[in-house]
């Protein structure tokens, strides 16, 4: 233990050092909700700065922001089961829409009469609901490319929390673009990977490596690009993938 700073030295125990440093620096702390964290003002200010720089980069490359629902019908994920294979067991599910006072006065309980006709999944990613929307937006080739970004909170159930690295709810951005050809989709994925790499190296001062994921690292029906730190304890920073959502449109201009 480093007696002057009151935290374990990084050389002594890297994981413990990190877990002690984040709350000691006033960046975040564990919350009353198991698996979730509270981002404190100093930590949130860092996120706001990162978000502002990235948002400007996205807009400079022709992307615009939009917002899609937090709740996703279970049937949407069922139709695209291959796309959620990697985190299907981590989802939070809403089954009822109302509470009521407990008969014994002990507090509130779930109203059994308020069961939803279809369960809603708290957003683990927005792919399925976004592409359900895109099918209405894309009528002809003139509507392409569609370059949409969303800043959002997502939920992937985690019980072993590590602040900023592994929590049940976390902030992120997800870009979802639609293209007429595979070549255009690949070019878009590679462009954005370059944008992420440039951001990490020139703004965050973190060297990264770019590459393609192996078959074992990918979710089904996707081709992946990745961005990872060069640190010995390597972290994944960004993923780009090309997924096939079949949407018919008119080719004539």
C-alpha cells in the first residue's frame, strides 16, 4: 500500500489500483442498484468532453443524430435472433406496466393485472428497432446512404461491476448506417474505424491497433473490425461491423 496516497500501487496490483483510484479521484462510485454506478461530476465532465469531440467528428463525416426508444419488443429480437446471440442472456425484461399498494400496507407490489401483452427488452443495442424504422424510411436509392448516430444508455446485465469497464448500464454511442452496396458499407466501417483510432491517439493519447476479429470473436452473420489499446492489459475501444438487414428499395432515381 502506498501510504502517501492511500491506494495500492499499480505495480503491486493493477486491478486493485484501478478499483481504488476511480472512486478516490472522484470520477464514479458504486450505486445502490447492484451492477450500476454513479458517475460523479468530474467523471461526467470527462465524458462530456469526449462526447463533444466525437460528435463533431461524426457530423464532419456526414452523420446526424437521432433518438430511438429505450424499450424494444421481444418479437424484434426474436426475428433477428442471430444478431443478439452474444448478449441475449444479459437482457433486462419489462413484464408489467403498473405497481399498486400492497394489501398489508408494507409498500408497493407489481399489479398482476398490469401484465404486458408482449414483454419489452430494455435496450441492449438498438439495431433491431432502428432497422425496423429504416424499412419505412428507405423507399428508393435516393434515400441512401442513411448515416445515423445515437447517443444512449444501454443495459447488459452485469453483476460483477468494475467502474467504467463493466457495469449493467453504461453510456455509449451507436452508429447505424444503411448503404446500397456491400462496398459502400465496408468503406463506411473502415472510415469510422479510422475516426475512432484518430480520436483515441490524438485526443485521448492512447495508442491503438486496428484489425479484423477472428471467426470465434464475432457474433453471427457479421464481419467485424476492431480497435484495441496496445497496453498489455488490452481493452476493446470500438467495433465496426457489417450486418445484413434485408430492406427492399427502388433502384430508379
